[in-house]
């Protein structure tokens, strides 16, 4: 017969932790694009100490993917705020260890509220728990995700341009997109 998996405890950020009360009613999916003057190779926590969240992309359930551009100074969109305030919404990230560390440094009050509610989930950990790769490229290949729904092939180039500190001989801060291009 079918066996239920044992309850997980002691995992970071409430990942996989059982939650008392009514079952969660819907999933929300999130991704952060960041910049730090500290190279990521120096370690996630050191990187996050000087991090700037540039973009927060999200989808509520099967709804459209939306993007909050924090570089404009715009306030958090109402639907994102409502989702984060909704105690019945699970908050999924791919590689939660990175995103949660960024949130802990860049938005500590929000991070504390979400962590206390134990609503974080990690699709990378879930994939690896099922013997699949953690990387999005390989995971999309295995799951036969349509090309249009996959991570952009140019994603690494864009990360190098916008999210990594420039070489020492380039006297500039992070790259920026002109408003006409957005």
C-alpha cells in the first residue's frame, strides 16, 4: 500500500515543515534578480550583505508572470503584497537558499514575517529529492518544458551584464537599462 512520507523537521526556512491549521490553498512562484558589489564566488552570505534586489518576478497560481522593477523606486505591487500577506499561499523559489539569504539581508522585516509563517518552499530541493538535477536547464530538459517557457539561453550573459560587478578596469557601477528599453 501507499506510505506517507515522514514529516520533515529542522529544515531551513520552514522548508517542508508541517503546518498546523487549514491546508494551503494556492502556490505562488518567485524569482529575484540581484546585484552586489561583492562577487558571488565570495559566498552567498557575503554577497548578500551588499545586495540590491533589482527585479522580483512572480506568478500567482497559474496566472501570468509579472515583474516588480525595484530599480525604479516603485512600491511593491498590490497583488504581490496581498500574496505575501496571504497565510494560505505557499511561496516557491528555485534555489531558496540563495533567495532567502538575499531577502534576509535586503528585506529583513519581510523575511522574518515569511519565515515565521513557514510558507517557503524550494523547487530545486524538491527536484533533487526526486533524483532530478537541481539546475533549471537540465530540469526543463528532463521535464520536457516547452522552449518558450524555459530559462532564457541568454540568461547567463544577462546575469554577467546586470548582476555581477564589472571588471576592475571598468569604472562603473551595475549596468542599467534605459527606461525606453523596458
